[in-house]
């Protein structure tokens, strides 16, 4: 499982741990914003745990809430295994196309010409097509499952700052789900400082899949994943949200 992407991971791996028991799905607020992070003071990052689902071995990655400059942020440390923690959402792509977040890439694999193992991931589904359950071994296990999706976009930190803006589409994995990878930023010289990002997901979708009519596309999950085989790394993320 050293180089599997998240679509493959969602399709063929079982849920080893689940955050929360009852499945819920977060809608867009009346102000046109959907906060991926947010909740009461008891859990300022994950909020209602039933919105989230975790994939992979829980001991392979650590999550903790930190407060840089007094603002809550999620610190993720992982990369020894493929894992993911995603929030089930329900947002029309063209109505809430912008993804906002700030991140501080603190460390990554030393002297390794690869993307950082901690990344963001967004899942899309087409409302005009029947939604099917994830394929593979996940269908044989009881309990909550990731939301059904049609394709996914992974947002990564590249090894070099020159890779910024690079978008690649990859062959569908074992579950047949198309996937794309976008290098948001990169380079060791840009680590250990906060960067604020604003990404138009509809523009990324058009670049990756120009023949798909986005009028039927919805965002069904947003979250974080780690990729094995790239060494461990640490990232802090805050203010993750969708907006129009």
C-alpha cells in the first residue's frame, strides 16, 4: 500500500477506526459557508464527531489541537501508513466553489524528492447519476462508510516551490474512480511559516475533467490524508472551509 491514492484507499480498504457512530452530513449554512473545522469549545476542530469518518490504523497518525497565535489549528503527524480523516458534507460545487485554509508545513521527509505525506483531499459526486456504495473490501464490513463519490482531488505540498500550480490527472485506481493531484505550494524554503490559501475548486475541476458538466457535481467530503512510503511529516491546518 505504499503508493495508493485516496480513491483506491476508499475503495479497497476497510474502516479500521471510525470517528463517531451515527452518520451525519454537514450542509451549507445560510451565509453560503460550510466550516469544515469548527464546533464548540470542547472540540473546536472536529465539532460533531458523527460528521467525520476515519480510515486506516489509528496508531499510524496523530491529530491534536494547537493554538498558534490563539487560533485553533489541527496538527497532523503521519506518513508511515495510508490514512485519512474526512468530513461528510453536502455542497453544490458551483454554489460553494472556494476552499479556504491556512497551513504551516512544519517538516517532511528529509532529502526525499517527493510530495509531503500530509495532504488535503476533496471528493465530488454527480447528482444526476445513481450513488453507489464504495467498492471492494469496505462493503464487507459493518458500520459507517465513506460517502459515495465519483472522483477526487488531492491538494499537496510539493518538494520544490517551482512545482506550484502543477495539476496532474492519474489513471483510475482499482475502484475505477478518477483522481487529480494539484500542487498548491512547495519547497523546503517555504516550510515553517503560515500560508493562507484560496482555491477555486470549480476551476480545478474544469482543468482536470473538462468534459464533465459541473451543474450536477457536488462536494461530498473534505478532509486530510497521509500517504505511506514517503516518510513521516507534520502539518498544521486552520480555517478550513468552503464558501461561495
